[in-house]
C-alpha cells in the first residue's frame, strides 16, 4: 500500500449507530488531518494531529470523535449522527504542518 | 476574514482550447498556496505549491502563477483527461494548522 488509505470507501448508517472511519498513511508523515466535503461547499477542516497530539479542533460537534494512536493511523469515531452529516470525509497527511497535504480517497458517508 | 474565491465555478472547453482558472485570496500573511485536482468520488490530488509573488510552477499542460492577491492555473491545449475539479487552498503564516479551500472550478474538456 502506498500513499493515504481510507476505509471503508462507502458507509451507510442510521442516526443511532456507532461507526468508525479509518485512515492509514504510508508516507512517513507526522501530521494528519480530517476534512469534510459537502456538495457545493469548500473543504472544511475538522481536526489536525501533529506528532499524535491534537492541535486543532474547528468547532466540530462532539458526535465526531478523532483518535490518533500513532503517526501512521487516524480514526474518526461517529455516533448519533444527523442526516446533514452526510458527506465525503477525507483524511490527509503532511510532513510537518507547513507543507502540502496528501489526501486519501475519502469515505462517502450517508446518514439515514 | 481569510477566504478563497475561485472562478469560474464551471468551465467548458474544446480540446486544444487554452484557458485560465482564477483563485483570489485574502489572508493575513501567506505561508503557501496550493493547487489540487479532484476527480469525481476521489480525494484531491496535489499539483503545486507556490510561496511568493512572481513564482511559477509547471507540470505537463498546467502552469500555476502567483501574485499578492491571486493565483492562476493556466491550461494549455487541454485534453479530455484534464476534466476534473481544480481546488485552490491557502495556508496563513499565523497558523500552520489552517488551510482555507475555495469551492473549486469544475473543468469539462470536450473532444
């Protein structure tokens, strides 16, 4: 595997479910990010982890809970989501926060 | 307020018809400006980073330029495989955690 890998690629969940998104980067980077991409809207930065420490949380509702167990893995735990949370969730990584980010293919999430 | 505006929203070109995409930005000190390409259902693919006014970068039929207020992505003699959404993002000097993205320009190149 190379680059940034996200699983699953597609996810349908009910509003009472609990699920997790997984991201793994094989680039040796030390910063990882979660973004939300909704139709017709710019990418929204959700969380930033640098050296496994959360350094940014952009007023994201508590029903989204990130976890970064090491510099190669990032999770986004989801619970009691709303239909408006349906979107493409993108993971990215970079070498230090000052350089360009490389993205995974995303998880298409649908909340029913 | 820091923000990024891309224009046009959508652009249709004939194969071989050169054009430019615009990214206007307002940011309190620019650390870097990034261009990405995004195909439907996929994550953005990194193209270029520009750091200072006057800088230019090229890759195949694409050329990115930067001024103090905007960036252009010039597409020379495009091919149908260049069809995609092109995203622009800026990173401010005061906070390396922040990346402000534009809404993108959806490019469609007809054969």
